[in-house]
């Protein structure tokens, strides 16, 4: 049985909607959970923008927290790049930092959603105590 006319068009529209909805849900950010809050100290390995170019990149830090630079790296979600730019915040490789945030899973990997980052004696707030974004 083949679909024709309006049924084919409707079926195609439903398929496209389901595909888009699946993509959006798959990329939904994890929620901040104050119960899973942790504090880590380490050094900045890298500041990454995801996607690297585009209209709304998000800022992530790779943070070295142990002696094994390959295995002892934690991924930290900071905020949209625009928030960093607006606040004049920069991160440099090997800079010592302390991060307080919610430890969550995203796509099966550990991730910390930053609430505060302390660097150079200054506390940078990315989220409020309840986990709501400051941006």
C-alpha cells in the first residue's frame, strides 16, 4: 500500500515533526540538582565553545583535577558564550580554579553544571543557589 495525495503530505509532515522533536529532546540540557552539588579544585585544561561557531555557542571548561592529565579531567558547563562575553570573563590554560556545581549525567557522561567558579580570589556566579541560571 502506498500513500498518495494529502495522506502522503500529512505523513511526511508528521515524520519531520517527530524527527525535530526527537532532536530537541535529545539535546535538552540536564537540570541543576542542588542535592548533587559538589566542589572541585583544579586547573583549566581548555575552554570550549559548542558548537564552535554559530549563533548561540555554549561555554564548557575541561578541568584537570588530578595528576593524570588524560583521565583526571572533568567537563564543566558554564553558560552561553554571550554571558561570558558580557561579563568580561576569560579562562586561561593552567589557571587554578575552584568550581561549585551540580554533578549530572549527559549522554552517559559525567558533567558539572557550574554555579560558582572561584579564580584569582574572585567568585564568578553562573547560577543562583536554587540552580536557576544567572544569564
